[in-house]
């Protein structure tokens, strides 16, 4: 009986030094084209970036181990025979623990074509479900998908506590001509802090918080946070009555308050009982909160917003703000939130010059700056900027059940 013919390992192509440098430096706009698993001969070539590693091994779903060879400067590759499989990467280091994790570069994009099309048209009314950070399953693997709009960027990478604030293993890919960048990080759970590092057209790396972050660190810290909502609403009676109610022909009185100074020291949940009692005693029908969205300067009223999709973390988790709104509704009290789409501050870690040049603000300083406030003015002529703001208004109404917006 003839011995089975041994499968030959194909000679893997040599990689251009410039390509290696871009991959290792996380400066390539399409890292998924080279990293991850790619068909080669009767199998696949697997590539990964693991700087300082002593060895790197791909561990496939069937438990076979594929040793990768060092190419140069922290880039590794190896040949995996047979059909494609899911796999993890194991890296060993001198004087440090071994590290086993999923490979972000083996996944298809977590952002769909329809979402990209609607965002490109400037009419994605629920864009918060797409851009930003989302802890969810992707290809049956639980992790976190990151996506960000940065059309002027040469490259984008994710940095955070999960990678010691080094994005060399987490370069994002550019998905379309509109400048949406994406990366799925398997195994990454809620609570991780992160930002985006952006290589500008001028060749400088800048670090920015996520414009679509729904959770943030407590100021003065400025990182975004991978979040997860577990809140269950109990205000269905209020919502049903609201839908059948004519607000234009009913009595209405509004009590306006600033969360930080009404009764200092109270969080969202602690406010509920005291505020409900106070409003009932005075006979108001509605509460109007001065801006709740995240802002950098605590002693202010909150009208210079840096996190349009994040209730300020000074008073608790976003689910705690949902609890406050829910309790007010159950007590028969409507909720209005001040909303600030007119201008935003110049803080260098936030929206200003987001991808190295004006993006959310108008590029003409005569139109893009508010001289009385020292702030920047949104470029309302840009369809994606309008989309960002319109979706934000809907976000507060849909996700937090607020009954109205007072537009500043």
C-alpha cells in the first residue's frame, strides 16, 4: 500500500519592507488584506503582528497548532493546511506570561453595507447602533466592534486599557470612501476604556475620544468606555398615555434644574425619590434638566458638550439615568432635556479637528467659530454632521424615553 502523499508547504511570498513597516506600525489602511488568514495553495497563510514575542502559534478549532515564523520587526506568518478554521493566537515572551487571544483580523466587517450607504447619504437615523463601540456577538464570537468616521485619516487604530494603550495590534480598516473605519476585537467585554489614534494627512498621530461613545470615564478623565445596557423599563403606562395625549391643549408647568447643583452629592438614582417628592409638592408637570450630555468642566451648566451620546458619568452609569427618567414617568412627571447642537468646545481630545483637520466644525473660521463663547460651530452643510446631530436628538428620545428637547 502506497504511503499517503505528504502535502507540501507552499513558499510564502516575500513581503515588501514598506508593507511590513506599515503593518507593524499599525499605519496600513487595509490591514485585513494582509493580516489574518488568507488562501494560499491547499491551505491558508496566517499572519499576525506580535512585537517582542519569542514565539507565536495559531491554535485552530480542531486543536492543531500552527507555528508562525518571524518575518521582521514583529510580523509573523505561517502556513495552515486544509480548509479554513477559526483560531486563536498564542504568543510567548521572555520574562512575561504567555498570551492567548482571538485574532481581530480573521473576521469580516461588523458594519453592514446598508449602514454604510445610509451614513454616506447622511440619513441613518439610528447611527448609534453602528458607529462607536458595541459589545456583542459577531460570527458567533462575543467581543466588541469599534467603528469611527474619520475621512481625512491615513490610518486609525484603537488604544485602551486592554492593549496597554498601544494600538500596534489593533489597526482598523477603512471600509468605504466616506471614511468609516472598523475593527472587531474578540473577547473584549464591557468596562474597557478606549480612544482612537488617528494618523492625520500631515503625518502626525493624534488621540481622540469616541464621538459616538455612549459611556465615558468620570471627568476630568477623558477616555471612552465600552458599555452595555441591562436596564429594563417600567414606564409603559406613561408612554401609552403620552402617545394619546395632546400636549398643545393641556396645562404644563416646567421645573428647570441643574443636576450638579440642585442637591450636590446626589447621583441619578439618589435624585429620584427626593426630586419626585419636591415636584409633587410644588405641583409641576415636567422636569427640565440642563444638559445631561458629557462635558469637561464640572462647575459649568453643561452647555459645552464633548460626549453627545453619553449621559455624564459624574452622577452614575447611563442605566442610572434611565432609572431616574423611569421613576419620574412612573410618578406622572414628564422629562425634558436641554440639547446643544449649536456649538462645541475646542478640547483637543474631543471633536475639534477630529481627524487632523476640521470635520465636525466648519472649515472656514469665519463660520466655524463662535467668538462670544470661544467654541466651534457645527458644519451644518456636511450631511454626515447633520446626520450625527439628528440621530443624537432621536437617541435621547428613543434610548432614554425623554419626552422633549429644549434646543439651545
